[in-house]
C-alpha cells in the first residue's frame, strides 16, 4: 500500500479550528469520501511527474482545470459544455473500516479502488457530470492525484481536507489500487 504524502488544505486549516471553537454551527467535519484523478502532474520535458501538492486547491486539480480557459488549462479534457464522456476522476465513499488511528497522533485513511472500479477513461458515469455517454475506449487511466473530503461548512458542496500527488498509477481490471493518506496532528 503506497503512502501518499498528502497535505492538509488551506480550507481545512480555515474551517477545522472554527469547528473546534464551536463557531461553525452544526457542521461536522467527518471525512466521508475520496477522489482520485488524472490531473496533478507536470511534464518538464522528460515525461509526466507528480506536481507539488498545492494546499490552496479546493478540489482535485483536474476538476478545477475543467473550468479554466484555453491557454491556462493544464490537462487535455473536453471543453466545458462540450459532449464529454472522458472520465477525469472518480469519487468513492469511505467507511469506518477505512480509518485507522496510528498512535500517538496520526489518522490513516485507506483509499481503495477495487478491481471493477475506474478501468477505462470513457464510459459511464461521465465526469465531470452532465457529459455525454461514450462507449468504453479500452484505455486504462493514469492517475496522479488524490483528495479526501468532508461536507462543506456552508452546507453546499464538499471541503477538500487532504490533497496529495504521487507517481503514476495505471488502473486496470486486474489490479486494486490501494493508497493510504496520513493526517498527522502535531
């Protein structure tokens, strides 16, 4: 199980102290899901390598890239509003068994993509949502980024709590991808 050197996001650093101070109302910052995606890399001319994790991101880089205009886009993906079917990321729910406490101050989160999950860059469901449905392409996704999410204190959307990038992992039906995120409270 690879350990992803994830960072705590600026959003988590903003809202979690407010939660512990009782300033966020009824919001409970339980980490409920993870997203794994095809962004989070750069190509310095020698091939794709993981981008340094950016704590200011509010979602996976590939998702945020979808909204960027022409020359500022980092990744090749369908233009906003176009007939899309190219799957750029996958979100999975987490269960209690995915969390482990490692004394004295570390929470380990197991992020498992099982055999049948995310084995093709096209098909159903299309992400970003609202895209068209294309037949599977027969191309396995290369993954470079992962994030862990809780509900957002505004009640709208999700708050990315942890974000990490890693050396490429290619997903296919013959393997499980099992990545661990670690959150250390120091």
